């Protein structure tokens, strides 16, 4: 599919291509998806062939030791980067010290890259084992699609929305190495081309390429959760549910189901790897917990209130007032130690795609949670919805399960 898309773009005369303001502004900053796919797909499978040779691959015990070292390195790299940033931002930075800190970061990053093949295989195996236990993705002796991911810097995404409403339009992958100045240049270029558009460049938690791209610098549990989330996107593309992604509410449905599935499968994989038993996850609560301290700051409630108020102001036609309000709320977050570079219509258009995100006002988060309560596990939920291609069909499935539960309760 990637080959066909690239070939079409390469051999279509440039004059017939009409670039949107977002695509025009992103030129030169795009994520090199095809090159990434080619290099990483070949590298990972070459490694698998190599370790299949008797006596060449690492033992499971060696892989576990490398796993521990990999996540220790994440902490060491974070500390080294902090030292580098502090010195760089000082009034008179010491050049020798900057060089030393940068060498530390480069050395640690190189060691981490050298461990990732074995770490990826161990994590992939743990997730694969959980999927088999849940009876999802089995294709004879294989899991389809294979659990295959690369620990790497994830791309950023350029998102646009109309300024008079919150609606996700363009979503373009951007190079992960783009600077802050580069992000602001792209966003400003879109505004100059079309003042009616809101734009933002945000980070991504993962991308469902093949192999999927998973952040390289997270702790073990979040890494497993994201890997399971992205695997489900790859699985669902072979079913109507995933194929309808991008159509109406189906984006939010896909992302919300993947969040729930990733959370459950990731936790099971963590327990499988570590032998620990995790406490149950906190339930999704869209409003303030009535038992919570009313004086305590609640980020979820704060962002939900911000989104609801912004929607109301936009509906009243006051988009400039809404933008000023979002900026005031962003500054207010800083008083609570939460730093977000920009909050605008495009920001909410992206975060609102996840039904359990505080920036979402969609009922889908609660609907997916309700459906989950009627089945044994997240894999059963996926099996129920994978044939669905619209929100209306999803609601019909939910209503059917609701009636079945009512009958059981009455019986």
C-alpha cells in the first residue's frame, strides 16, 4: 500500500496536485515514512534471521538483563539531557561542560540503541502471549498481524481545525527532530495562507506503521500499553471497524477502543514479564469525583471545563474570545506546574479524538466503558465491534448487550 501511494505521488504531475495550506507549510518538515519503513523493517527481520542461527541469539535471561539496563538508561539519558538543558540555558554557558554533557547523552543513547533489538523481541513476545491467551489475532500458529514494533523517536503531527469550530481536518506526520522554531514556523505559515485555520504541531504517543513506532524513552508499563494500542490499530485495519477510521465518529471510537484494549493488554504483559500483580486501573470519570477534595486541582475537570466553555463561545460566533479564553486557561495551568505550549482549536480537535481524554466532550468514552462492562475482557469487546463501520451500528450493538444484561438481572 505504501509503495502504491508513493508511486502515485511521484508520478503525478506536480501541477495537478493541489496542496492544502497544511501540506504546503509542512513541506521540508515531513516525516520520512517510506524511508523509515524500509530501513527498520529490513533491520528488524535481518536481526531475527541472525538470532535464529543456533548459538548466535541471546538467551531469555540475557534479554531480561538487557531489558532492565534499557529502562535504566532511559533515566540516565533523561538526567543527562536535564544537565545539558540547564547548562545551555544559563546566562554564560560553559562550552566545555556543554560538550561533556552532549557526549554523555550521545554515549548513553548509543548504548540504548544497541540493546533495543533484544528488548523489542522480549516485549513483543510478552504481548503476543497475552493476545494468544485472550484468543485474538490467532492465525494458525501465528498472530496476525505479528506483534512487531520499533523503539524509536515518534513523529510529531501537524493538525488543523477551522477557527470557528473544533473539527479535525489535516493530520500530517512531521519529523520528530523538528525544532520549536520549526514548529512555530509551520503553524504561522498556515495562518498566513488561511487566517480561518487554527494549527498546532503536537507529539504522538505512537504510530501504527509496520513495524509500529513506539516511544523509546518511556517506562516499561507505558511502553507495553502503547505497543498493544498500536497493534490493535494494525489488527483492525483488516476489519470494517478499522477501515472506517477517519469517518465521522469512527476516529474517536477507534482510538477509545484502542486505549482501553492497550491498557488491559499492556498491564497483562507487564505482569507476565515481571511477575507483579498490578492494582486495578482507575475508572474513567468524565466529571469531578464527588468524593474528591473540592479544593484539590483536577486536570481532567479543568480541561473538560475549558473544552465545554470553548465550544459554547465558538457556537456563539466569538472565536477570538474563545482563543483569548484558551490562552488564559493555558497560563492558569502553569500556576499548577503543567506546561502546555499552545491550546487552540486544533489542539482540542486532536486530543478530542480520544473519548477518555479530558479534552473530549464526546459520549463515546462512557459508551465504550459501558460495553466493556458487559463482556469478560477487552478482546471480547474488540470481537463485538470489529464488524461495525459506523457509530450508529456501535450503538445498536451496545443496546443489544444492554438488553441482554437487563434480562439476566431480571432473571
